[in-house]
C-alpha cells in the first residue's frame, strides 16, 4: 500500500460503511433505501409480488425485477449481510471508477497518486450519498466505464453486456445505445440489445417464473415508463418537478410553466421560478427541441473517423457521460456522481496539456464547475438547486470538453509531449493493465 493515500481510501471506506452498519447494529436501524432493498429481496425469496396489480397504484419498488432478484441473494442472510454487501460493492466501484477514469483520459500519462485521487476528493460528497442512501449509481458508473474500457480493447460483446446490465438495473444508461449506433459499434449495440432481453426476461424467470416475471415487467413498464402527465411521471410525482430533480426535462418545465418546485414538502408554501407561462404540451415540445439541438450539437463536434485520436475519443466519451446524466428524466443530486469521469479528463488536460493558456483556463472551468456543484451543500437554499446548479456545472464541464475536441494538439505539440504508453493509474498485481486510451473501433488499440 502507498501510504498515505491508500490508507486514507481504506479509512474512508470503513467510515462510510460504519455510517451504514452502525445504525443497524447500535441504533434504531438504517433508513433511506436500505430497508427497501431488504424488502425487495424478501419479496423474491417468499415468492410475493414486487408491484401492485394496478399500475396506477403507488410502487414501493420502482426498479425492474432483476435488481430484486440480485438483492435476494444477500437478503437471505439478513439485513446486516445485505447492507455490508452493498457497502462492499460501493467501495469496489469507487476504486474501479478512479482506476478506469484515469486510464481512459487519452492523455497518455499515469498521474501521481494525489492527482489520481483529485477527482475522488472533488466528488466525495456524492460518494457519501451513495453509501448513505444505498443507491446504485456509483456501481452503474463503474459498469459503464468498464464497458467502454472493454470496447477500447475490442471486446465488443462483453462491453455490450455491461451496458445491458447497467440498463437492466436502472434504465437511464440505455442512452448509450444511440451513441453505439452512431459510431457504428454494431456488435456492441447488438450485444446490448440481446443482453437487455436476457437480463430482463431470462435471468429472473427461474426464480420468479416466466409468466410471473412477464406480468411484473408489464406492470413495471406501465407504472414507470408509460406514465407522464402534468403531475409528474414514474411514480414519484412529488419529486419529478421539484427542486430535487435537475434533469433537462425538469428544469425546462420549471422555467416554462408554473410548477411548484417545493411540492415535495407540503408544509412549505408554493414557490415558482417560471419565466414563461406555457401549458404542459408546449413545455414538452420545448424539451424535445432542446434535446434535439443538444444531440445535433454533439454529433457536430464529434470528429470524423480520420481525425479521431485517443484524446478526442476520451473527450467525446466525457461529453456522453454528461449527457447521460442530465438526459435522465430524474436526475437527483447523487446522479451527478457520473461527472467524475469528465472531470478527470479535464484535470488531465489542465495538468498535461503543453499549452500554458489552455492549462490555465481549464483549471478555471473546473473551478467554476466546482463552485456551482458546491451550491448543493445543505448550507445553501434549495432554490439554487431548483435553478439547476449541477446542471449548470455539467454545461461548463461539457463546454470545456467541446473546446478541447475542437482545438486538438498539433503534431508538433504531440511530439513535444513525448507521451508514454498509458497504464491504469495506481495499478497493482491485481489491477487491470495495458489500457489503451483510445476508443478505436476500426483499428487495433
């Protein structure tokens, strides 16, 4: 172990795990989502329904059946083993996220230990949320990064299966599929489509029964995906339009129609921030137009095959992760954990780019994004989150990555940097090695 950084990481994981297990052992029991995960696992073990028969009724469990089947395994042994297992998964995902993020920046450099850990320090509040709430977003991030790492090494079918597993657990990673199709990653896209079916229909069937699983999937789809109205969508109406949601959809609706952004707390008087007074249908049309313009802009900045480099591929993926975060219909604060990869790319540019002016303004963009993200801390009013402080930080980070794509290094600058082959940062005997930084589907990495 490389003291003090590895020891600090270990201590942090122990402290975060203690926050999960301590209340269950010595207190009145761990709250947040942990009891729900135990309940879902027990429902599977006892052969009971995960959802009510009426899709319009309130769902306790809002995920597809697969996560409940996976939760049933540690739930069999009780709450403490389940909670400990989830904490261990989060710790492993945190470590792997740092490994993969630093390996896939396209800088061709292995950072020192403190630079390697800087993105983790910057997003530690999100990591705390992952442990404290018990949400799987950190695990999903590690899956998606590993999928792209596999794709870089031309293991396309395995990469597609990782994207599919993340999608089958929490649907929003499905946004990667259009990217795979646009970049003509046919094998990865086909693998993703096939394995989504396997994870949704085949894997739960031996446990839940084929017909029972099909019926539950239908109920889940009707209650979660097939519902949308002025009141909200996806079973959590009180959250969808409120300040807790910083997705493109939610912020656009709050700005274009009179939506109470404090509706998640009935004890508070209504608060509005709309600049326009449009109806629900027109607001949805604006969301569609904004999303289309963002998508077209992303396509416009993506370099053609002949001009792709490991650096541009990394920046392209960084923007994709930004877009997947804010394109999700529900993007609560902890969703922005996914910015750790785009931030890592910009940190590498701020340190290793041979152009002094570029290094300076890249640090400035990172600082601006950090200030915006810090406005989510409890000391600040929720109104700032209602206006989308994390969404604004995502825009700043995306703009920085777009600039770097449009202003690549010249051949002379690339030669002057004398970049060595990239290895996974902090690689040890059990770590992945020999990572290539470029997503190069049409040639050997």
